[in-house]
């Protein structure tokens, strides 16, 4: 009796089960596109954009709510809710409005934000297989990136402040129960899903409908909630150990790792949408066959 090699049996198994076939196709395309390297590019610009963005936000809040310190603190706590465990809060952020900080911070945030947006557009076009000659030119790329920065940046700031403020109970000055805290995460998940469904459509010149962008947006929005809830304790542990061994450099490495994990999940979300939209599955475990739309 001739038995097929284990690899061939495994191939038949995954091909005959759609969830396994789809998962393997996503993993295989993730590797073929060198998605880890693409995530590094996003991490680089995201790392340098968060600091000036927070400086601008806090300075603007200082101008507008300088006479209402309680409101100012609530917004700031909401904005920093996802970053309390990160090294950036080891350094004081401005508590009063400053024209100089706003101008310099806006320029730096815009430059870094455009870098994030243009890099993400390049990643999306790579993942979607858009030929270089079909991609937008320099002027169009910058205009599209600016739209992404304005909509995406303001949207993320709004959802982050909302989730952090409501979860802490600061929004209404009451001690909100765990059920309402859970509800705040649910609201954050829904809002981020809608936001990223729009952003994912804008990141590529390919025609992508809201429905086609939705699966990846759901995954990424859910991953942000999971990271916000479960990861802080682990990062705090890593920070304590890395700072003891490497000082400030160790803290920076942990922060880079934090952004890299999110960048990897972002690229993974794009891969899921492409594999589903173009039906690039099942893929073979035995042969190194290219993905073909079905």
C-alpha cells in the first residue's frame, strides 16, 4: 500500500477545508510580498510622527481649555490612555498652549504623517499587485497622502480620546462600571472599523468597495482593542527589564517593537482583503505555484 508523503496529505487537508486554505494563502502571500520589510517602513515613520502629534494636540488643548483644567486633563488622559505604559510619558508634555510648539509640531507631524501615508500607499499597491506605471504621480500621491493624514489622523485622535475618556469614567464624572468600560471598547472597535474601512479603500488605486475593505478593517480594529487591553502589562515588564539593561535605548527599542507589531497587523489586514477579494486561494503546500485569481 503506497502512502502519500505527509506533505501531500497535509496539502489535501488544507485544500479541502476553506478556513485552513484561506489562512495558508494569506500566510504564503504575506511571505511572498516580504510584508515584514514593508511593516518596517511604516514603523519608521509612525515612530517619528507620534511625538509631534501629541505635542500639537496638547498645545491646542492648552490654548482652548486653559481656563478649564479639569476638561483639559480629561482629554489628555483619554489621548494617553493607550500610551501610559510606553516610554514617551517619561518626559513631560506641554500643559499650556505654545504657538512655537504648535508650529514646529505641526510641521514635524505633517512631514512624518505624510511619510506614513505614502509608505502605506506603497505597501497597499504592492500587496494589491499594482504595476509601478499604474500608480499615481508625485503630486497626486502627496494630495492623496494629505487626505489620509487629515482624515485618518483626526479620526484616530477622536476615537482614542473617546475610548480613553469613557473607559476612565471621566466623561461624566462618575465611576463607570466594568460593563460600561467594556462598552467603551466596543464603541472604539466599531468606530475604528468604520474609519479603517474608509482608509483601506483610499490606500490603493485599485477599485475596492466598502464591503471588500471591511474584513481587514475588522481585524485591525479588533487587534487594536486586544493590544490596548492585554499588552500594557507585558510591555511594562519589558520596559522595566530593558531600561535596567540598556537605559533609555532599551525603552526606545520597546516602543519601536510596539509600533512594529501594529504595522505587521496593518499589512496582514491588507493581505486578508486581497486574498479574499481576488480569491487567491487555495494555494499549494507542495508546489511553489503563484497565486491566481479564481
